[in-house]
DNA sequence: TTGCACACTTTACACCGTTAACCTATGTTT
DNA sequence: AAACATAGGTTAACGGTGTAAAGTGTGCAA
């Protein structure tokens, strides 16, 4: 028989439904509020049925983890349009920042929570982080191009790239954790506390602009 | 009777014992592995007895949170010896980095985990974060002094200070989460992956050195 | 002696991730 | 057709979590 089987893989069908339910719960209520039991009841199956398709909770979350990197890289795609290296670097930072704010839970899963990282360590297939590494390579290349225009003098490309990433991650994660707002709101340090992240980002650009 | 009562405040005595047990468990096994039941059994009381002295788990953890800030500020004390503003800034960064590495769990509790922050928001006594804000003021002052020597040109002190803190926090938290090592080890980007954090720190100093 | 308040325990509830055992419908082999 | 095997679930259970409510014993005051 050569006809396409309707129910070729009902299994994979349920796997998708599980992931969809997990994503919906995760994006609505965050990591910890997304339990195996809730995922299961959302699609009307028993909690243990999930274990037929995923090894454990961290495996489910890892699937979302990968989705996040795909999303981020999709956003980075527009950077190909930006010719000037330094402008590209700035745009990259802005996209990164926007992604983190608009997809806070994804960001936490990708860069802050340790569970997906532990999954990678335990099940040791590194190809899953390829999307992440790919983005980092793009950053290094952009930094390298900036150096040819006189930026980041006396620096190594990979070190400068890591520095930029660190600064952006630090800024963004302090915003997401509430520490940034806590500091900027309680005392009269920042004239416009609401724009603390934006202003700090500008400050980074100013610092990097020096040649 | 004017004699000193032996059991003047057995209550506060037990409160201390609870905190000691919590600290020991926390520093040995981390936040999540420190449960109310384990704390209780460590000192031979029932789990619910803790609730006579602390509102909930986040309250207990908040006590350790405060300890962490006290510890960090103690380390910062030596900075008074450093006269040169820029040298002081560098030393501040190094101390911050060392503190994070040597007291990873404290650092997570202070700057990454959201539970202690939620406690502050819910129980709204801001004086607890004073130690944290104090440290940030010290950073602003140091940055301001650096500016008088020509550093951080075209920047606002509070913005530059926030930038420095963001960069340090980003660097340190990516180290603690394992992301930094993951990136630097898997591919041959960094010649000496083990010193990735140190080298990125140096890169920050190089960037800040420009006047 | 009675009564009461304090300090703590016991019990209980509603969750959690995960394992092991069980069921049942479908399809295949004998 | 009858027996069997397997896929694709289920139910029950274990050991854990934070926390609320009710119960208990002891010391002290009236």
C-alpha cells in the first residue's frame, strides 16, 4: 500500500499536543506553575502519559527552550540588512533586549533557569544549543567587523563579544528579576526610573563607541 | 526578682537555631534542597514550629538574603584603602566577582532568585535592601570620581554605574548558571576556557579605561 | 486549686515529579 | 477462528513539598 496513512503516527500527534499545552501554561504562568499534572489535565490525559513521549519535566521544558532560541534567531534575521557593523551591533543589542522583555518566560528558560542546562549536561547532545552558539558566532563576527573600523581597540574579538553579551544579559536579567526597578525607583537616583534599562543600554553604546 | 532569667527569651533562642540550621542546609545544598521539614528535623523540632518565628519559607530565606549583603559589604570595606578612583572601581569589580564565585548560593539568593525579592515586595519594608543600595551608592560615587579623572566621558554617573553593575552581574551569573562555560568549552572560541570570566573582566576594564 | 496562656506538636490538606503495575483495544500469527 | 503480542494508554502509589488548623502539655497567676 502506497496511500498516505491517516494515522501514521498518532504518537507524535499527542507529543505535539503535550508541547502545545506545556507552552500555553508556561507562557501564561511561568516555569514553576507549569506542572506535569496540569499539562496532562489540560489535554485530558493522565499525567504519566507524558512520560511516554518525554523523559521528564526538564525534557518538556527543553523543547520550549529550543523554541525560544529559534524565535530569537528569527528576530536576528533582519540584522543581515544592516551593513554598518557598529549599527548592526547596536541593533543586535536592541533586538536582544526587546526579545527578553516581550518573551520574559522564554528568556528565563533560555538563559537563567538551570533546569534546561542540566538536561543538556545529563543527556549530552550538544546540537541543541547550536542555535545559541550560532547567535554567539554572529556576535563575534560583528564585533570583529567593528574592530576593523577601530572599535574595541586592544581587545580580543571573543572576549569583547562575551563582554557585550554579559552586559546585555546582566541588564536584561536584572530588569526581569525586578532588581533594576527596585534600585531605580526607591531612591531618587534615576530621573526617569521607567527608562532605566533603556538609558543603561544607551550608556553601553556610548562606552562601546569610543575608538 | 531581679536576677537575670536564664530563659529570658527561649523564643529568640530557637529563632537563631532555626536560622543556623537553614544557613547550613542552604550553603551545603542550595535553595531548593532546603525545605522547612529538613530545617526542622535538623534541630529536632516539628516543621510547623518554624512558622512561630518566620512567616513562611521566603521569610527564612530573606534572613539569609540579608546576611549575604552584610557579607558583601564587609568585603567592600577594604576599598576605603584604595585612593585612586579607577583602581577602586577595578578592585570593586574583582571583589564582587570573587564574592559571587566563593559564595555562589548567597549570590543566587541575593541577585538571581526571585523569592526574597517577592518577600520584600509583599512585606514592603525597604530598609532591608539598604545594604544593597548602600553598595550601589558607593559604586556611583566611585564612578563619579572616575569621571573627574576623565573616565566615562559623555555619561551620567548613575547610568554608568548601572552599566558596570549590569556587566558584572551578567558575567557572574552566566558563570554561575554554566552558560559561560558551555559556550567557551564546547567550541574552540576561547584559547583558555577556564579563564573566560577573568578575561572578560579584563576586557571590561580595557573598555572602561578609555577616556 | 483552678484556669489560662504560651510554646510547641499532631494532623491534615493540596500540591508536586515520578515509578510500577495494570488494563485494553488493535493487529498479527498460528 | 483462536491465541498471542504489542502499542498506548490508565490507575495506584511513593516520597516529597509548603502551610493551616486543631490539639496538647506545662508553668504560672489568681
